[in-house]
């Protein structure tokens, strides 16, 4: 299942507009802040599908029954572009355990390949996992990241959280991820160019957040 959140008008689309605008996105702080805000809003949207239980609390004037989250999800982000997006999720799931993946694609290869050079995560066994990465392009980094994670346990469900995605990447995930999963994205774009970058996309999210890498 895939949820494309910009199909419904909301203030979040203003933030997405600023992320895409090549003049506004030159302000790296504004760019990071917009990503973080969208992370918080998406965390709220994803929270609607989790399991809750009723809990009675005492107020100064009586008592109230409130639905409380059964268990915090595990938040996992792909460094470095995923950090501000991840921080938005942390604001909502503020007691969540967290994991981090160092993943990058090898630009010089004839075919796009993904390298992993860092992985730290808590147990994922039977947990709701939110895998956070701004750009869902080929889908290969998501799948390779997940395949590296499963030695720490098989999740009950994986929520793939992106800012922008393309149909090819979503299809690749559907064909290669063998656990229950849902794709969440703010926008579903046209496709990929010859370098496998999203079009129209928003550029290199990591560089726009933190500066051009060598």
C-alpha cells in the first residue's frame, strides 16, 4: 500500500513547494527546517495506523479515558540526508528507540549499486519500524538497508517514509521486500533521469541540507 500525502490540500504543501523551489532552497537552514516539519506531520499521519489501548487518567476535576499507543515504533534513518527528516519524527515519537544506517550509491558504476558502511540498531523483532530516507528513487538503498537490518529481527511491519518517490522505486520495493510494508511519501514524481535522480524532484537533499560533498 502507498500513501501519497500531497493529494489532499494542506499547509504541508507549502513546505514541499519551498523544498522544490531552486531559489528558496538555497537557504539551507530553511530547507532543513521544512524537511523536519514534514517529518513531524508524516509521523502524525503514520501514527493513525498504529495500535492503541484505553487508559484512564486522573485530572484535577475528575477522570478521562484516552487512547494510548501500545508501543513506540523503531525509527531508522539513512545518513546523512535523512537526519532532519528523522528529527521531525523524533518530535512525535519521543520515546522511540532509534537506528542509523550509513548508505551511499556508487556513482561511477555502470549500474547503480548501493554500499553500506555503518549500521546500528536496536532489536526489530515483531516491532513497527519506520525507515526514513527523503528520496525514494530506485528503491535499492531501502531494500539493501532492510536486508542488512533483518539480522536484528524481523519487523511486524515496515513503514517506508520518503519526501518524494517515483513509481519505479515503489515497484522495486513491492517486488523485493518480503515483509508487510507501507510506503509513505509527500509526492509521487514522474520518474528518474539517466543518472537515476528523481524528476522533477528537488535535487540532492544531503547537499542542500549540509553543503556539497567532495
